[in-house]
């Protein structure tokens, strides 16, 4: 299972998501960034920053 914790990108945000693959994690994070943080344009560097912070849930603890 892959894990993303928004607080690693947006300090203070406690939202997180899990999915079987990185593509689904990125899709969910982009949706969250738009809804919760008001991001209207998700640039490629933002996607790269998201991908860099996705990790295996087993090693996250």
C-alpha cells in the first residue's frame, strides 16, 4: 500500500491517503489540493513534489 501525508508538502495539514499504486495516490492528492488548499493549477513540479513524498505504508511507521 502506498501512502501520502499532505503535511509533508503543506505544513499543518493532517490529511492523508492510501492506494495500491502511485497514480491513484497522485489523483487523490491533486483532488485534495484543489478542494482543501485552493490550488487551481497543478503544475508538473507540484506533481513531482507529490511523487517524491509517496512512500510504502509499511516503512512510514
